[in-house]
């Protein structure tokens, strides 16, 4: 497990929020080569976004197709969030977890699902702004 230390950039330099613990952690790495990763903080999906997905997106597709919400969820992950790996010499498709998506990836996924549902199922899934949950 690698700790995450948060900072704010001011005049091109990081100003750490917890300098003492950061320095203690670095002291334990004395003489070792390290990697430094800088990224914007990840915004977790909101309760409203999650409710929209399960109640509106998955709910409408489930109602339209007769599959359970869990079956629809697994299908959507396989269809839009999967990659192929080679296991024992065979191509196998595995889904990515939807909880690992960034906010931008989540929005892209929702758009892809809405477009697919419209084209393949003739189903209009309203955007979050067009529906009350």
C-alpha cells in the first residue's frame, strides 16, 4: 500500500497539507529510488449519479429486455468496459469495474450506453438533467 499525500500547487510548487507525515514517510525510503506521480484528485461518483445509473439507465434497459438489473449491469460492463486478455492461449474478454471509472470516463460510458440503447433497442434513456430520480 502506498500512501497518498495531498498538496496544493502555488507558484509552480507543491504545498503539502501534511508535511510532517510526508517527511516521516520519505525518511523510511532513504537511499531508495522512487517514482513521483502527480495527478488531480479523483472525484468519486455521487449518490445521484449512482441512482441515475441504477434506476434510470439499468432500470429502463432491464424493464425493456426482461433481464434483471444485475444481468444488465454485467452486460453493459462487458459491452463497453471490457478488454481482451490471453489466458492459457485463448482470448478472454474481461470487464473493467465501473467503480474504477473517473468522472469523465463515467460520463463517456453513460453517453455510449444511451446511444447504444437508442440505436439497438429503440429505447430513449433520458440524460440526468431530463429526469427526476
